C-alpha cells in the first residue's frame, strides 16, 4: 500500500509537544553553561523507532521561531516525516524545558509550556496524519495535560485509529508538574476505551482505573477485561512485565552504569514497538525494550544515545571491546 503521493505509509504515527531543551551541568541557580537540544516523549519514541529502521511520522505544532525550526530540523535529520507538523502563526511560542542534575542520576525538570504552540494541537492537525496502512498510533498521557484542544486531539486520534484497525499504544507517562492525579484520571479514562497496548510504570496504573487503590493483579485484570489487549508495566531497574489474557511475562533490566535516567521510558517503548512491528513474540519485544532503555540510561540526553539496529548487539560484547 502507498499513500496518494506514492510513498509508503508510516509504520507509526505519533504526536505531541516537542520542546527546546536547555540542559544544565549543575544547579541552575548557580549559573553556568547550558546545552541546547530538543525533547518530547513522543518525539523521543519517534527517533528511537526511526533509528531502528521504521517509518515514523510526527505531527504537532511548533512556534514560528528559532526553537521551532530546531525541532523540525532535528526530527527531519533523524529521518522522521514532519509533513503534518504545523508551524503556529498566531504568536504561540515553542515550549521550553530546563533540566538540571541534582543528586546522582536524580534530575529536576522545569517546564515552560503554558500557552505554547504545542498545547494548541487540535484534531484537525493530527487526524490527516493517520494515513491508510499506518500500523501503530503512539500516544502519551502528556498531551492531554497540555490543554483542552490537545486533550481533544488525543481522544479523537485514538478513536479514529481504533476504528481504522490501527493498533493504539498509550503510554500513561504522568507528569505531576503538569496536572494532578485526579485530573489525569478524568481525562485519560475515556482514551482507554480505544487502547490496544497500555504502557505504565507501577505507580501510574492507578491513573487509568476507577478504583485507584486496586492492587496490580486486579488493575491488570480490569484493564484486560475492558478491552486492552496487552498491559506492559515498567519497573525501572527491575525490568518490566507484559500481561495478556494468557498471563504475564517478566524481563529483567540489562545491567549498565546509569548516567542519565531521563528518556529511559521512551526508549523502552521504542524498543517494544519495534519488536511488535517486526512480528517478534513478547519475550523478544521485552528484550529489545530493555536493551534500548539501557542505551538511554548509559548516555546523557533524552534521545541522543538511542541505538541503530546494528548497534543492538553491542551489549553482548565483552567489557573493554573495541569495535574496529
């Protein structure tokens, strides 16, 4: 199948807010230099998938400013289709985040995204990106937190994808600095009706349940009974578990010296979806997911250290190996 312009449809479509990212080397209040990059959960996943050889389309809004140009340039350089990205001409700026290391691998993030271009993303911006032949729509719980228009876009996209037979992957990805747990639960529950693959950390599962005090086994059973085909629970350094109607499958995390934990969850999702697109079984998907997550935590930045497909085997090389 090809799109009307003759191109192959994307394997994955995703959308959300990608921001300019300023990364400090120490406490922000002490000043010093900042490194400039871009960051956004959905675009992190998009980059991870593109590096693994998949066709990816990112939709969203950026400001008509230099940070917005940086976002689009970076995504295009990573072979991501930005043909459905919108440059906002109403004066809304590209969002900004600041990160600062505070204690070991503990990082503090400050957001400046209220009234941003990304918060104004609408169904009209994203629904045309769902071309016939698209296999996966990837969403996160961050987008609905940005504002009413963004929440409407997420729900409309999930509904349209499900009706078109596109697998809907939803990563809860709660950001407590954007909204409360109660507000998140109210907004995310309607999306759940259209989700095939749910990804959440252990503490995020309650955000998609009517009974937030439910234990994990009950929570998973409730989600599977509600129509979710697969629930993947991320457990950080303890790995992850995938649950389906046939039971659960565990996978330990890969051991690596942690440098920066930011972006590890997005890397995990990219690896898992890559395995799904390749037709791998659940153990193989989990293996690829924990491998891509290990690359992320071993390097600084949200996405810079994500592997290409031919690098996935590097963790199996002995310590001290030099590739010549």
